[in-house]
């Protein structure tokens, strides 16, 4: 039995999702004439209590579009040093927008309002970049699926309002945070200027992300999406998967969270494992005892047992539970780990 825990992006559409995709009514979305895409965008905007949403091929493109519409070349954004927009989007912040990042060393990818305010450059000091945007990632990927404290997010919003800064949420795995913390999409819709959410991670869709905000921002985003090559034609087949996922695959994320914690408990009991970081959602990050086994050897040993995981660098290894990680796989994984 092969067990793939590299990421929650490895999932494939199930029978219900495939049926929804095959039955989709489609048009040309570049002309905004695809009824299924329009329905998905309308449903997402409604969930977050916002005016509009825009369907994108990827989460990276949604984030990069948001950064572009909130900034001008030469500006600076503030984010945690673990942030996806800084570490894992190919330098798009500088390439696409000509913007630099002021990095904050927070905890597990989460900074606080005091740190944000201290990082803002004086707007009248023309020698430094003009601070224009604060980017938040929830849950934090490099931080091990950690969930932000909503009160802290509100405090950062107050700082943004005070200094006239835009506020963007990279919510690639926000669905996991909502389930884990008992929060609602509407809470986040009231807080952020723009929100990016992925459909192709925990929700199990083959492709797609959404950018959500007010109508003016989405009109600007439509133009940027075109420039970045993100316009798709009969995208309703993909949007139908998103609609299915929003109706069927959110609440079940708690199963992924439970399995992740059980994996973490098992890893923590292994002599070859040095540390398992706190687990709140579906991401497990851990370190091995280098005196016993190297991270590379540990990964290779798992691969020989048909268990596939990924390295995060600096000795950290990662597992991610997901929709296609079945109960049978979970039972087998725990068995194989205990036998190592």
C-alpha cells in the first residue's frame, strides 16, 4: 500500500466531484460567460460576506495579484519570515510587483501587532521603501499548520487602519483554520481587504483558487489576472469541482486533523525522532535525532516502506494528511512507523 503524505495537493477528484464536473454548464470565462464559474465566485463572495470573488488557476497567482493591486513598484510589504509569499512563490513579489518584503521573526509563522507597527517605515522618510501592505498566512505552512489567534489578527487590522495599510490574507489552508478553531468565513471577510483561498489543497479539487474582496479590487484583479496569463476559457468544469467541495469537503477536514495528531503522537514515541512541532491542523513537522539517523536516511527508509514525505530544509521533515489518505492507510502508516 503506497501512502503519499507529501502534501494535501496530491488528491484526485472522487466520484461525486467528477460527476459534478462532467455535468457542469460552461461558457467562456474570459468573457465572464461561464455560468458555473460565475456561480462559484458568487458563492465564495457570499460565504465571506464580500461583494465579489475571482477564480484563478493557482494560489500563488491569487497572492501575487493581491500584492500587485495593493502596491506600486518600490513599495514594501510586511510579512512573517516563514510566509509563503516570501519563501515559496518564486520571488514573484519582486518580479511581478517590484516590491520588497520586511520580514518579521514571529512564532511559527505568526507575528503580532506590536511587531507589525514597529516594522512600518516612516512615510515621510523617502530613503526607505513606502510600507503599503501587510500579508498574513493562515494556516501557516512552514509553521506546521498553525492557526492564528483571531484577536491578534484584529489588533493587526487596527494597526493597518491607523497607518493606511492594505491587509491581505493568504488563506490557502484557511478552511483548516475555520474547522479547527470553530470560526467562520464571514469573520475573515470583515477583517481583510483581500483574501486568497485554495480549493486544490484540503478541499480536494484538481485545480483552482479564489481571490475575494470588494468589487473595485476584483475589477483590478481581473486585469492583473489577464496580464499574468490566468484567464481560462471553459473553466466551469474546474469551478464545478470547487462548488462541490464547498458543499461537501469542509467539515470533513476535522478527520485530517485527528489523523495528523495521531501521527504526531506516534512519531513522538520513536527513538529516532527528536522533536514533533505542535499539531493543530493537517500538517506534521518533525525533526530526527541526527546521531541516530539523518533526515535523508529517515526519508529514504520511509520511501522503501512506500511512505512518501517531504523535507522542509534545515533538518525539518513534513507530512500532510488529506482527503485521499484513508482510514486503512492511516492504520497501516502507524503500524509501519512503530515497526521502524
